[in-house]
C-alpha cells in the first residue's frame, strides 16, 4: 500500500483528509481543535483626569480573527462622573464605525460602580479594529485609570 496523500480542506484550514486508496475514499486525517489567540493591549494604564479626557488607540489588523473578548481593568479615584469605552471597526482602516450590537452600544462605568475587571465577548466583522475611551467629570484628583485590551480568537 502506498503512503497516504494528505490534502488540506480549503474551507477549514485546520483540518486535513487522507486518501484511503483501498477503499478509494477520503478519511479524516487530522483536525486541529486549538484556536489561534492574540492578546492586544490597546489602552495601557491610562489615567483620565483634568488633562486627558479621551483616548483613541492605535489600529490593529484583525482580519485573521473572528471573535474577541474585550478585557477591561478600571480603577476609580474619588468621584469622576463616568467613562465610556467604544469598540470601533473599519473596512479600510480609515473610516471607522462604532460596534453597536449588544453591550457595545454603551459600555459606561460610573464612579459609584468602583473598580472593575470585566470581559465582554464580541465578533470581528471588519479587517481593522480599535478602542476609544471618553471620560467626563474628571479632575486632577477625581480620575479613572483604564487598561483595555482585546483577546483575539480565530
């Protein structure tokens, strides 16, 4: 019997089939159940105060990924009003659109909520993604400190 030939299924890049020459049919040869992941920090320990009230992150090419978890680490000092976190996507990296489905329409934290560490899941629909954050009611002592990242998953 000849060595089996291996082909990759073009629709599922992490699966292949092996030709069983005796039965003259393709059998499952291998399948990779592991998903590719990449953790990208978009906003790192940014203090929002009387000098900095908004931040727009750098652009990340999200094309190879299908899903993400927005990871939020928020610390509050004194009584700022609120902070809004937005996830934007773009088909070209130039014109941006805010993701509005589910919780992404208004991810807002108020000072009374205190410190938060949360994760929110979403889907990637465009080849580029970025984060924005806007804080209101901040002063030199009433601040938010935000670290926001995406865990990208294929």
